[in-house]
């Protein structure tokens, strides 16, 4: 069975997690909120695994990644929504990957996508993609994306496998 890792998957990316499970992945979900995680994983406990860890703690994150790989095999796909206060979290994840993994890095609307990419060391055999989240304009007013729009945009990015996928409107 294919193995996916979703960082931040118990909240706004829950729809992405459930879609990955539906299309045949075992999904390991990194999050901190045990209650949210339980509500999500109880839907399909044999295909969804909670990994309760704060990804800002590099040592615990590395241990959690090793444990998840030992239990379910190497990651075939990674969706990583990591806040900027965890500068080394994505580096920890990238160092745990074997060749052939697709990584979808979710970025906020203000992120400099090329600057983020240039700041990472990515081996040739890892396929790195970015998903940049924006906003919607409704009746002349801008608003944040909904959970459903975010999850749907990430799913579109996974399906399209383009280097950069924009969700909503992004000002550059």
C-alpha cells in the first residue's frame, strides 16, 4: 500500500487526508491536537494513523518520521503545511525521504515561492511541488479560503503535479 504523510492534516487539510485514503494511501497525519486527530482517524483507523508531535521539535519529529516509516513503509507522497516558526521541520522531512517521493509544500499567500524553494536542499530524486494559497473575491470583497477550497486545491495540485499550483487569487 502507498504511504502518504500529511503535516497539519487534522484541520484544514482533513479533506485532503480523506481523499488520499480513498484513493489507496495509508495516511500518517502529523498534528498536535489529539481530539481533532481522533475524530479524523476514527473514520478509517486501519488506513489513517495519528502522529501526535509538534513539528517544531526537530528531535521528536525525526523520531516520529522514523517510527511511521517503520510501521507503514517509506513515504510515497508528502503534503507539508508548515508554519514559518518551524524553520527546520521541512528539512527534517526531506532528510527522511527515499527517492521518488512527491512533496507538496503548502505556502501562504504572502510567501515568496522561489525564495522558499531556493532555501531548501532537495535531492534530485525527490519531486518538489509548491501549493500557494491565496484568497477569494466575492461580490467585490476578499475573503480567506475555506477548508474545502484549501483541501480541494491541494488535491488538484497532487493530481496535476505541476511545480507551482495556485489556489485562489495570489498577489505577487
